[in-house]
């Protein structure tokens, strides 16, 4: 009988605990004055999917899909921090593709991880962060590998901003 009471009380406590409305767990520290009270929380699977569809369209040079997934005012920020628009990025991609085709080089990427975070749950923006390993093979067969960290700002199902930074992966010396 004593065990039955323990089980009954434990079950009741568990049911009460599980039925309570939970909020997104938030963590983090922010030094920006405008967001000093904000904590980071998990974003949505939908925003991750938008970002990954955008990346897939980019790698497949499906510029029509990229345009559909992007906001009308999308902004791109590359290694130099200069703001660019979608037309500039598409033009640059076509130029690079032409150069690669002419010299027989190739570019491949492999997704390592991706996650989404929300800083301010009231503004509708999610930051999707992805880590890729890129591999460039030139026409002579020489290979360069680097890590690329990409950030997508997603709102209302479209990409608002894209930025990245890279880190070379040093090759071990075989001598």
C-alpha cells in the first residue's frame, strides 16, 4: 500500500509538471544596449529549412528559387563587410562559374551543422547559423579546403540577410 501511495503521488506530480505551459528556454549574454535584456532562445525548423533551401539553390545555381526565397530587400555581406544585393551576387556567381568552366576547376560543399536562434521573440527574426566545409579543386588537381560559417536572417519565411566568414584548413606537410 505504501508503494502504491508513492507511485500515485509521483504520477500526480509528474502530470501536473507536464501539464504546465512551458516557454522557450533562453540563455546567453548580450552587450548591445538595444538588446541588453534579450536572451537567446531556440528558433524553428521552418527557418532552418528556408536557409537550407536557399543554400541548395545557390549551390545548384537555381537563381529563380533563390529569388523566390529572398526578401525584396535582401542584403549580402561577404568577407569585406560591404553590403551587396541579389543582382550583384548572381552576376558574380555567373562570372565565377564561367572561370571555373574555362579552367576545369570545381567547388563542393559539405554541411557540418545548422541551428536557428531567436534573440528577440517579439520581432519575428530568426538567425540561422550553418557550418560548411568547402573544397575547391583547381584545373591542375590542387585542392584547397576551408570552413565557412554562414548566417541567414530569416523573417516571414524569406531570407532577409546573408553573411559568411571563412577559415582556411591548413594541410599537413607530408615532409
